[in-house]
């Protein structure tokens, strides 16, 4: 069997990574892996304050989690312990909890293994914060998407409204800026582009234009 093809998409909150990863995965006929959803699901299951637990307690709790990925493109389904991860994790509050647990080496080590296990079996479009730098450093195609915090807050606002979860845009901007700051400045696997990643500033680009850049990057 041929080596799995891994395409990585990293970038800050609300930049459109998931939308692009889904579309690209559909175009390539492979699954996409939303690693932010893994951090969110762990944070959601462990609950508020779990980032203060000691390592032994965290390790014991993490040992009960098994992730699985099935389907391709938009129909990729990520499950935790046999249950598909739902929209309950898609709030900015759970995003912040995810960012909190994501500072912990024990959580990152656990999810690194889970993410690599998936990547060892499937070709993938993998999106997150450290896909190109830490999880799949040998991936042949790497992208780093960025956009101004104002634009990202606007996009997240529209996305949440679509999910029936209206939010305050100014508050979102503040929350996203705080989360980015924590994700960029943590000691382990901070958010940053891999040296060999293609940087795409999407602030003034339409989703169509961003998609064309990614697709052209994968299939020149
Ligand atoms: O992409 P997202 O908003 O769903 O991610 C939620 C949080 O999870 C993000 O603020 C930091 C953490 N995360 C991470 O540390 N590494 C990843 N590869 C993906 C997400």
C-alpha cells in the first residue's frame, strides 16, 4: 500500500482551517482530521478546572479515551469512545477550555499519539496548531493560514450564528485574541508556522480564493 499522503493546515482560531480542510479532503477523496475537536472534546469531557489536576489524575482520565475517524471529506466523522463528537464543543468557552488543557504536556503527549495513530493508517488533511511543526513534520504539503483578529472574529460570529448560537462580535474578538495569545506563547508545541509551510494571509481573500491556493499547492 502507498504511504499515506498528509496535508497539514495550521493557524489561529477562526481563520477557516476546518472549512478549508473539509473541502480539500473532499477534493482529494480522503478524511480530514480536526485536531482542535480532539482538544475540545477532552476539555469538555474532563470539565472546567481539569487543567489544574495533577498529572496522575489527568493520565488516568485520558487513558479512558479512544478516538476514531471514519468517512471522507465533509463526511469525516471523529468519534470519542464510539460516539461522534457533536456541536456541544463549538462554543468559545469550550475553545478556551481546550486551549487551557492544550498547555499541558500530558494532554499533548496523549493526543499526539492519537493523531499519529490516525495518520499512520489514512491519508489525511490534518488541521490544528502544530500539525506541520510537531505531529507530522515530514508531511509533504504544509499550509499556515492567518488573518487579522477582526476578520477572524467576524467569521466566527457568522459561523456561530449559523449553528444557532448567536454571540457578541466584540466579545468574540477579545476571547479569540486571548486564546491566540495563550496558544502562541505556551511552552509546548506553540502555534507557529513550520519552516517549510506555505503562509497564506486570508484576510482579504474569499474562501474560493483560499481554496484555489491550497488546491494548487497540493496539485500544482
Ligand atoms: O481549532 P480549535 O479552535 O477547535 O482549537 C481549540 C483549541 O485547542 C486551541 O485554542 C488550542 C488547542 N489546539 C492545540 O493546541 N493544538 C492543535 N493541534 C489543535 C488545537
